[in-house]
C-alpha cells in the first residue's frame, strides 16, 4: 500500500471549513484513498473514500487531484466534536489491512 | 446494527500473566482484524481473518500472541507471558469482503505492570 504524508497538526475555528491535506504521490491506479478519524480513547471511525472522482457524504467531502497524487478532506462546518486525529490511507479496497500513519491532529477551537 | 464490541474495555495485569480479549464483529461481516495502538501512534495491523481462516499475521505478532476465530463469528486474542511492552490499546475491526471500509470497536486497553 502506498505511503501517505499528512501534516502533524492543524487548527480550525468552530463553524469554519476544515481542509485536511494528504500527499500520496506513489499511489497506484487501483488504490483508493480512505479517510478515518479517531476521537480520543475511541476506535477509528470511517469517514469517506474515493478512487478518482470527488466524493461527498453526510460527514465530509473528499477532493482528489486529477493526477491522484494528493487529496483533501473537507469538513464543511467544523464543530468541537470534530476534534480528532484524521488518518489518510491508500488501500486497494479489497486489501486485507489498513496501514495507518500518525495522521493529522485536528483541533477545532471555539 | 449493534456495531463491533470488545471485552473487556480495560485490563490491568502483572508481567508474566496471560490475558485474553474478545471481539464480536458486525454479524454479516466475514472479515475481522486485530490492530494494536500505542500512545501517539496510529493503529498497527496484527492479524486478519476471513471467516474462520487466519489469512495474514504481522511480524509484530510474536509467538506469545495467538488469535482465533473458531466459528467465523467472534474472535479472541490471547497474549501469553505478558511483558510491559505489550501495554497498548488492542483494536478489533470488521468489514465485508472486498472493502476496506472497516468498522472498529472501542478497543481493549491493556496495562502490564
């Protein structure tokens, strides 16, 4: 699975959009980009995933660049409950395991 | 949907003792994973089952660790002769086949004194 690179930490004001970048320059054509988050002392939670096209669900939007070397997770109106560590993972979809990095610690401030 | 459950949520043990954790996955999911997470790190893959078959084990899984999923439903992870370095959060996840959309349980936090 491709390695991903994320900033260590980010801050966002409550009510504003949080844009979390992820670099996956070595991603292969059959690898999806998955995003998970982990709120303190809980198990990771699936957010969204995509292959080529931008995706949106009730939690977030995922923007993948045309060359697929990077992506951005967008939380449109961040709340205090969105404070968590966000993980970007490249995975073949049917692959047996998720390879987590250290993720981005997002802090949403009042 | 009752989600993935894990038991116990917390376990404190003395070095050298054996411990066993249980994971109950989402009922229709045939894939089950175990991960370990230490402070400040992302979860690390330990092993995975498809139904009752254990298909992959990480090099992290020393011979003191054993996992089973005898009937393709719940799974157990046993650690024998625990060491202080085994102190971590042990996470279980399940997913349907052909998807990495994993559903994680709340984890079991192990402290080895």
